[in-house]
C-alpha cells in the first residue's frame, strides 16, 4: 500500500541515521582515552582491565557461593565479562567491546524517541549523569542499556524479566527495581496525585532510614562493595550539599507543579529524584541513583510545557556546561563525582 510505504521509508531512514550516530558516539566512548588526553587514567577502568586476568577465579568464586551471595555478586555481568575474555585477544579489546555495545544500545534507544528534537536528544548523550556511565561506571552502563531497552521496547512480562535481570548486572538496580514496582503500583491505582505524593514521601523517608541504618552498621548486607562504601562514609555524614542537590530540587519542583497527567506518567523520575534528595544527606554515593535514571528524568523534563519547559531546558544546558568546565579544571571526567557535588 503506497501510503503505508510512504510512512515507513522515512521512518527507516531516520532509524538508520540514528544507528550511525549512535555507533559513532559509542566508538568515541570506547576509544576516549585515545581521542582525548585527560592527564591521567580514567577512574575505575583499570579495575576492569585487571578483572580480565582473573576472570576464571571470579567465576569460581561466584559458583562457590550460596544463592544469596550469588544474586548479590552481579552474576550476569561476571558471565558477560568471562565471555568477553574468551572471545577477545586482550583486556583492552574486551573493555572496548563492553563500552561500545552497551553505549550503542542506550544511545540508539534515546535517539529513537519521537517528539523530542534531535538537539535535545544529543544533549542527553553528553549529559554528565548519563555520560559517566560509559566512561567510569561501566557495569552500571550495561544495566542502564538493558533498562532502557526494556522500558521503551518491551511490555508485559518480558519487560519485567529484563527489569529483574538488571540487579544481576549491577547491585544498585535492586533499589531501581523497587522504584519501578512502586511507580507501576501508584500509576495503576485509582488514587489522587496527593495520595501518590504522600505515599512517595513515606517511601523515600523509609528508604533514607534504611540507608542510614546500613551506613551506621545497624543492618548488615551481603554486598561487599556497598559494605566498603558504608564503612567509608560511616563517619562522614554531613549536610555538604552542592550543585547536584540544588539542581535536582529545582527539577523536582518543576515536575510536581506540572499537570496531573504529567505527574502520573512520570512517577519513575519523580520517585528517583525524591529518594536522592532524602538519601544524599546521609549517604552521598546515592548520587549514583540519579545516574541510572538520568535519561528518563531528562526525557520527562522535556515533556514539560510553558515556562517549566524553558526553565528545564535552561537548567539542562547549564548543567552540561558546568560539568565540562569542572571536568577540564579537574583534569578529566573522572575528576568529578556526579550528583552530590
């Protein structure tokens, strides 16, 4: 049918363009240390290179644990990294394949979003809370790619199957999974926005109490990396809040004062920002939480209208400029933590 073909061809052409842009973007990230000189190695990447040489022991250690320790030891990422070690020649090749494939999927999903001008989608790709996942926090980047694919391309049981896999790639997605469930329940329920927001604040307060309990050592958790973070911050609880806190607070106000349908349809972003604002007071590393939801938050912000949309766009541009200025001053992207700065 001519009319159908007339619709489909431009759509396919647009997808091809988006794919090539995403591939170029992913290639740049995979080779960022070659393309740009930061004045030092990028934080965390050396850890992945070291894993390449001990991948067999990582797998053995994983298989020797009990069910709980296996689940909390990111088994899917371990299996992925072991597989890459068998199909690539060097540790650097494995790292590049990991970064390229995950950032390709994530960036393509973002570029394919309809109703958002290309400039703003491109800006998401260089937005610091997104970009850092494919420069430093690479496991998290892989999990975000899976999350975005499931969220925008799947429905029903298969969406939730992929959602459930993400914590097995990076442990922080256990909390992400809780947020997704909560947002789904609040959206489906026949309740007013005021009840939704009250429930959200109660949940955020309880989450903050749990975080404080973990940091204080009152609650023990079988995740080694989180245990070390807890010990590192146990004596550093303070109200040292900076740009990330202020930025997120303003964005949350813009969203909460928007239309009823906007709030209902963007509960995931609203919940994520609220938990961050409560939790960062007690546990600054929870800023990673914003990194995970950053593409959804920005896409939600671009659905605002009127002065709220103009304000959000201005904040978005300001944040990107701020990040790159600070990064250059600090000697590279790894010189700046995200969210709690």
